[in-house]
C-alpha cells in the first residue's frame, strides 16, 4: 500500500482511443503485481496541475484486451493500492435513444449487467454484499456533468447503461430489447468496473461517448471510418473536460462520501474463516475492519 505522502487520490481509466492525459507531468510508470495478475498496462502516475493522478488505459497500450478479457480486478486492485478514491472513467458506447446523437456526451446514472463470462467480484471465497443502488456515484457524477457543461459540449444528465459481453456487437433483436427497457446506452465495460470499484470502496463514475446508434437505427448505420471520426472528435472534447474535472474534485469530501465505508457492514463471513490465501487477495480492502 502506498504511504500517505505518496498517495494518489484520483484515478482515470481511459477507454478506446484514450491512452494518455494531456498536461499530466509524468512522475513514474509503475508495474504493479496484484493477486489477480497484472493490470492492463503500467500505471502512469503524474502531477496534474498540483494533483497526483494515476492513469490507466483500460484496453492496454496497444489495445490488446477486448472488453471481456480486460483484467478488471487487477486494474481496480492496483489503483486501490495506490490510494485512489475518486475514479473517473471514459467509455465509448452505442446510443439507444434518438435524442442521444453520436458525438454527444452522457453521464449515466445507472446500469444493467448482462455480462456472464468475467469475474465481477473480489470476494469469491467470502460472503460480502455491497450496496450498488447507484453504481455511478452521484457525488462524482455532478463533477463530470458540470465540467462537460462548462466546456460547452452537448451532455445528457443520466441514463441507463446496458453492459453486455464483447467483443461482438448486438443483434437487432437485442438492440430493440434494450430499447424496450428504456435504456439509453449500450457498452461493454462500465458495470464490471463499477461493481469492483464499490467493493474496493472507490467512488466511480463514467463519461460515456456515443459513437453510433448501435444497430437499432437500421437506416443510419455508420461506416467504420465515420464512427472513428466521431470517436476522434469525442476524445478531443473529453480531454478538455478531464482538464476541468481533475481540479474540480473535492478531495476533502472523501470521508463524507458513503462509498468511503461501504464494507463496514457488508462482510458476513467471520474473520476466523478467512484463509491466509484469501487474505492475500482481499486484505487490502478489509484491513480497516478486520485485524490479522
């Protein structure tokens, strides 16, 4: 665990196309070995106008991980070990609503999990139940929303993100089903991260970047080059938004956030039943509550 003076309170996970942060004065690149393997890439720790920030590209430096093979647990464990509490992420998505035009921003407020292949808990060998009513935390969402508004981009406040397995896209029938649920976005990464972040007592929210209308709008299916152009423009805008987000996070509000003590009443397993092997994996999270 990082010492208090070296602690990195803010983390940023970049999605497709976002492999670095403008204005991040690099201090070090750290390769962190975790009980769940290595993260997607070395974590870049730097100074962002006086604030220590950890940046991690979700899919790897060479985009070698597809959405279902991203080492999510290693990523979140590594960021937690650095002391990250505020975790901002960026995700390319498909739009499920007419009014959410490709190129707009969305700050989603809820999620539906349709994944089935990936590990989505640190506590496989314990009974630990965390509340996840609002997977995208309202406190951090407000910071993201205001930053996007101040930057002048068109941004939608709220919306449900359907998280599906990848790397294949939806069928037309699936897309229509998701629309019938009233969902706003379809993506492949956010819910897994949100669950793990909550278990790790990390405050999590995402900036969703729609690049297309999924497949439901048959008469407006975009060619790949058009989607990439929208993504490129989105990424230019999101860099500017992040330059507003990082200085705006209230670092002093950490202990007032309900995520700060998520695990306090969540662990059902008695301490004596936790093996040494299990403790090596999850002690990082449980040390405030269980003595060994």
